[in-house]
C-alpha cells in the first residue's frame, strides 16, 4: 500500500514541479509504515518519497526528488527535472527544458557552428566586436560576421600571409614571402598598405593604440612600427627563432622557439626598447603566447605543456 501511495506522489510532484509540496506521504521499509505529515521523511533502508526532502540511510534517494540526500545509499543518478521545475539532486540527471538535452555532471558542451568553409589552409585568426578575421594559404585575408554569413575578402595576392591582428580601424598581417612585409587594410577592405618591408620572415603580429609589433623569425628580431607606417624600430635582436608575440601597456612579450628541444625562452622588453628580460628558460619549443594583467601564458610545442609565469 505504501509503495502505491509513493508512486502517486511522484506523478503529482512532476506535474507540479514548480510548486514545493509541504506534505509528503512517506514509505519506510523498516519498521512498518510511516505516514509522514511533514516535508521531511527519514527512511532507513527503503525509499524516500519522490518530491520530498527525504533522508535515505542505506537506501535509494527518490529519482526525481527535490534535493534528496542519501547517506550511504545511492544518490538519484538519473533524476529528471520537469521544464521550469525543481532541480534534481542526482548527478547526470536530464534537464528536459535544457537546450542540449542532458545537463550531466560537468555540464554539456556547446553547439559548434561553422562560420566559413572550403578555404585554403586557413591559419592565424583574430576577432573583434563584429567579425572574425583570418588568413589563407592562397594569399587572401578574410572576414565573416560573428554570427556567420557570406565571407568577405579584404585582401588578396599576398604571397605567404602568416600572423594576423585587428584593432578598431584595420586588420594587420605578416607576409613571410615577398621580401618579408607587414601589411594592413581597412576593416571594410580596400587597398592594402605595406607598413614595413625587407623583414626576416615576419611571423606573429600584435597591435596597440600606437604601434604594430612583430617577430622576425629568421633574423631573430622583435620589431615595431607606427600604425601609419614609417621607419621600423628594433626592440630586441639576436633572439633564437622568435615566434609568438603579445603586448600590454608597458611591455612586449615573445617566445623564442629555440633551435634545440629544450632551449626555448619567454622574453619581454619595454615598449620603447631596452635590455630584454628573460622570464622563463629551458623550455620545450614555446609557441603560442598570451598575457593578462598579472601573468604570461604559453604553450610548449615539443612536450605538450601549457605554462605561465608572473610578468
């Protein structure tokens, strides 16, 4: 009889999932039956009524219950939540009102959206408030709206575009061929402008409010030039295959890939230039690099690690 009453309670609580029912009819396996008139039912070795804030010592928590607790038993592992209703205590339960079905332990992954396709070996990527920008091996510089749509070609005829960056007015990229150039074009497209030329395999690029910064991998230099162009300035030289680069309000940061398996370094220098400072050494081919307010972060290509160090 008590099991039948509990089944009725489950159906009622799921249909009325947005309401917390204060009165619960309990089922106790030991000893006998407890007709509980309150909201909390203690069940030793049996079932906590679904929908009640039951305590279950050694038994099973109500599968669709409201925050049932299980001491030494089984927490409701597949409890369901009616749309707009209460949250089941079970981990791995289904959220029937959720976007992607299951809201299991650790959360569900987001939906992957293809913004553009069928391009020739797209490489570096940058983003601003409206668009995503990237470069293709076929020598084009592209953009597409954040929500997707028809891609727009901003520049073409580039020899070997590599790094890319964006600010409020322009897109910037490096071209490793064509004598080594640093280029820009307006966000809306137009005629590309060469900001620097005859560079030694320019690689990564970064930008701030006044200048464009890049690494020359083959010649081992860290460079900058004004946003409008002009004479490039060498910030650091004699570096060992500098690649990734980032900038903040005071310094330029870069990763020296090195020439061996573990002779890479992470470096910084003042925006105006000065003696470079080594932040980390003995690294296994550091490649990608980013900064925030306190630290520098990078990836090590050769040993598969991600690391950080204080600025």
